[in-house]
C-alpha cells in the first residue's frame, strides 16, 4: 500500500529501490508519527473538519499504535511502503472511511518531518543524559586521582608533569562544549513543521499553533517552504553536535589505548573488559576502546555525508532526502552505545602509582626547577639556557625534595567550577 499510488502499480524493481530500508528505520519513528497524527486529528476536530467524536475515535486507535511502537510491537509488513501507509491502513481497517480522513490537510512530507523533529528532540535529550552520566564519572575519577602524577607529552615527547585529575577533568570539561552543541541542535529541531504539507501549505484553515502546543514544540516554522527546507538541515545540525561528542570519546579512547601499552603502562583494566589473541596468549587487548575510537571516527564524518546529500538541492522536497534517515538513526544508536559502553568500562580503570619515578621521566621536572631559579631572581632566558646546558652535559638532577604535588594537579576549586559550568549548560 502506497499513499501516493493511484491506478498503475509501480514495477517491483522500482518499488524495492524506492522503499529501500524505510520499513526498518521507520520502526524508530513510528511512535512519533502516531504522536504527530494524534495532534493533527485533535486540531482537525477543533477547526471543524472532523467532529470531536471522529477526532476522539482516531486518537484512541493512534494512542494504541503509539503504545505498540514504544514497546517494540509495531510491525511494518512488506506490503506497506512505510509507517505512514501502515498506520493509515490500520485506521481505515478499524474505522472505515473515517480512517481515510486522517490525511486531510497534510502530506507525507510534513508527516515525516514532524516525526523526525520529535524523534531528534527525544534522542538529543537522551544523548545529553548519557553525556552527563559520563561527565559525572570523569569528575569522580578526577577527584579520586587528582594528585597522582603522570607525564604530559607534546610531539610524543616527554614534556611536563600532568596528573590523572587533570586528564580526567580535561575530558569532562570538553564534554561541556559538546552539550552546548547539543543544545543548539535541540533549538533547531524544536520547531514544528507539521501543517506545511508538501512544502506549500494547505487551503484548509488549519491551526498550526494548536499542533505546536499539542506536540510541545517551542515554536513553529512559520514559512511552509522553510519548514520543508528543514529536512536534511535538522539531521545535519544534529549530526554536527553528535560529531562533537564523538571527537571527545575518540580522543579519550586513543589515550587509553596508548596508556595501556607496555611502553607507558599508566593504566590497566580487568581481564573481563579486555580481549585476547588467537595465537598470542600474553595479549590483553583494549578492543572495546578501539571499536569506540573507530565508531566515533566514522561518526565525525556524518555531517559531511549529510552535507553532500543535500548540497545544491533547490527548495521543495526531493526523494533523496529519504537517504538522510538511515545514517542519522544508525549514528544515534551507535553514539548511545559508545557512551554507555565507555561509562561502563571506565568505572573499572586501574590507575598506576609512582609513574614519574621511572628514570626516563627525569627531565619532566626541568621546567619546574627552571621556574624555581626564576622565582629566586634569575632572568628566564638565562635560566632556560642554564637548564639546557645542564641537560646537555648530563648534570641535571631532578630535585626530589621539591613539593611536586601541585604540578599538573587540579584543585578542588577548579573541579567545583567545572561542575557548575556543566550544570549551567545542561539546564539551558
């Protein structure tokens, strides 16, 4: 069944190609399509296109379908093109001609737009929650290990003292920027496109503000063409925000893979969180973090993929917009899984102590010794030259009596400020 079909059915090859994987992806959207249809039916009842009794009958069936979709019991059989045709079929089967009236004053175009906007709103909220959980874990680990030193690197060369507190909280604060991007994406998708029909409105005197209120959108797309042009743009904006989180996770995963290596040996994880080798019994591989790194690297390519899809398309609807549905849905599912697995695994991290006692890190304190000379009155450039000469001659010996607990560590005040910063951004 196709909502657009008139007399001649399309060739099966055409049918298979144009439907694509919509039946699969629409299972993620069906509850939201029902939600938008409920609001649409209620609005049609309010303006007199339907009687209030007719609207109530439609709403009752749609609420049942919405519940089925939320529980995973909604099925789109092969004879249906997508969720829209299946839902309208059920309405017609149960209510007769009344079921056919649900499509009055709307198009499949604004149907899928409304469902996508509602879906993206909900998923952005979920991603924010998962990101906050990961943030809290990182901050807890930062507090727990704030004074445990480890070497900082620049150019893959030993540089200056750092600490696990600094490392964990750096990624926590980076997530605040990512949540800021999620907030921006939420504002874009929190606009009601329902009622724009095929992009040129409807001759029915519909009340778009009513459906905006019923669907809990912050605002609506007033210009119907602008509403239609949000298809693709909403997905790309959400993808940009998701790519920000993915970049943070990928970099942290890379750090973990390096820090677990025998050459560094800064951290470890229980056997149950690692994998072995098929021929090397000594191996303890960080496969979880490598897969997170790979998935998140692919996620960072999603905005460009969507940009290429919609580049140079004129206004109005075009069928390739359908191709944006799969990548955004699959990427959301991947990112949720990565956040969940990272939080689950990182709880078990084992931090090594006394890392800087290794002789290969003897120069890590050279800048601190240099700064001590400057504090005593020596010009910085002279102190820098003196330290360079001492290192070159092999005369430099780290001052073990120096109090290094502040070097590369992060204080309670800074941790409090980072927590406050996230709280403010998260609640925007």
